[in-house]
């Protein structure tokens, strides 16, 4: 049982220190912008995944989401600047030490999203699912190679 206000304050400070990540305090906040850009991609990509995993496939909605994905896919890459490996980044140093591999994985993502956009609106869920899974694979491969968690 906490007996003094100082003990209570110490407990709150300890709990606060354990949670959350360091804020991005660098000029221009490139890590925060990069992370935000990827979250915006996920906001349109995950609903496509839900459609692929359920019986709720809607070709029109798939087309709209694919168009939104294409509109957002370019945004995060500009924030992988040379001096952006600092907390709260989850990027691995390999982003910068192996830029050739990073570029290959980025191109694979772009190629897969191009194919997804090409089939957007198809009434054939199997075709849509294959394109979705190809994009999903590029994301997973890149995360394994270049993201800490």
C-alpha cells in the first residue's frame, strides 16, 4: 500500500517511463512522418486483406482501396534519409548499409502494387487474392530484412 505522496509520485513516474517510445524530436520529424506514412498504407491495405479472408469480397470496394493504396505507396520512402536511424525508428541499420537490397525490396513492393492496381475491380476474387498476397509477401520480406519489430 502506498503511504506517502512521494511514493505515489515515484510509482507513477516508473510506470510512465516503462510505457511508450521516445518521441521524434529531430527537425522535420522524418521518423514520425515515415511511420505515419506506413500507417496510412495499412489503413487501406488491411481492409483489402479482410475482404480476402472473408466472404465479403466487393470488387468495387477493392478497386477504391487499391486506388488509395497507389496514392499512398510513394510517401514513406522519402523519409529514409541517411541520418534517420534513431529512436523511435524500428528500421535496422541494413536499410543504409545494404541500400541495394533495400532498393530491390522497394521495387518488388512497387511491382506488386502495380499488379494489384491492374486487377483492381476484378470480379474474380482468386485473381484479387493472388495480387493481394503478392503485395503482402513483399511487405513481409522487407520487414524481415529491414525492420526490428
